[in-house]
C-alpha cells in the first residue's frame, strides 16, 4: 500500500476512532427539568387521531408508571385497530419509534398500547 494512503499518515499519525461516545450539547440537566412535559403523549394522540380518520372512535387513557415513564392506552373498534397497527405492525412500530425519539428529548419513555 502506498505511504500516502495509510490512515495513520493521513490523520496525523493517530489511528482513526469510530465515534467519540458523547455528542456535545446532548443530555445534561435540561432533560431532568422537562421530565414532566406531556408533549410526547400529545404527539402520539394527535397522530393516532389522524390515522383513525374518526377521532371520536378512539378513547385514550394516560397512565404514569414511573416519574420518567408513561403509557398511552388506546381503545377503539376492531376496524380502526387494523388501520392503527398497519400491515405486519409497521405503522404502530413506526409510531412507537417516533414517539420514543420525541420522548427522549424530555428524558422520558412513552409506551403505546392499542386494543
């Protein structure tokens, strides 16, 4: 291999490390302050109402499991349940990952149950 192309020479003699382990500006005390926010639960309810096409057919129940964890239980008709879950559960899986990402900004965890 050519001397110019070696990674240790290219990056100043130090081997390349994959990732640093911590991103600047992420975490800290900001997450503890916003742990009582209900924004992730509101987001889940809003998206579920849009998916159902009939928001009156849905009944939501919010439960606080722990200080940093909550559960949103959705009860609806079996026809609407199929729309919310999607083919092979892809819709509800995508919704859960979206709400989980939104909740992590507040230092929370939100679970969604559809029945």
